[in-house]
C-alpha cells in the first residue's frame, strides 16, 4: 500500500478500514497497461478522505460495507455484492471511483481536468438556435404531469 504523506489526518477511517479500501480499490481498479491502480493513485491513503470531505453523506453506508467485506476474497465478494445487492455495489464503486478521480495521477492518465467552468459571454448558444439540438423539444411542446407537491410548510 502506498504510504500516506506525513501530517495527513487519518482519523476518518481506521487502519483496518483503510486496508479494506486498499484491497477493494486494487480489486476494482487494478494497474493497467498504462494507467495507475487505486493504490498508485493513493485512494486508500489520501483521496478517500478528500472524497468524504465532499460527500460525508456516503460515509456511514460505505463504512458498513467495509465492515462486511470478505477481504480474503475481495473479487468474489465484489461480484456477489454486484449480483445480490446492486445498490450497495454502486455505492462502493461510486466512492472508490470518486476518490480515484480526485487523484492528480489518475486525472492525468485519463486526461481529465475535472469539472471546469466554461466562461459564458452572453452570446446565443448553438443548442438553443433554430436548427439546433433543442428543435425536437420545442416541436413537441410542453409536457408534464401535474403533482400535488407543495414546499415544506404548506406554502404554495
């Protein structure tokens, strides 16, 4: 497992949980012919913490998955989880892939700069111009299903 940079607060996950992230990460994102593995991208040692700083709502569910993971046979456990509990498998892969994409090493390999804002100068966008992408939507006209939803507090 790649060593964590000194001074990094490792209190979010226990050492055992971090080891589970390492094993599951290496199972889900192994080293490729030209790309870094989850370990080489420092998923378990650094970027899992950064991921949970952004998505703390996923922390408890992810830790529960780590607690039940069969780390002696991580591939078989992942395959069974995908087959039997696809929502939990999605949570697992979302967290590990999300942490992976925070790594500059992984981003560089993928040539992914992340979500980058595009400056807008106020000029018309081609998608909205006649003959553009939205023509079928305009031709169809408005469609919706009325709902009884009201904002909290009952105000309309």
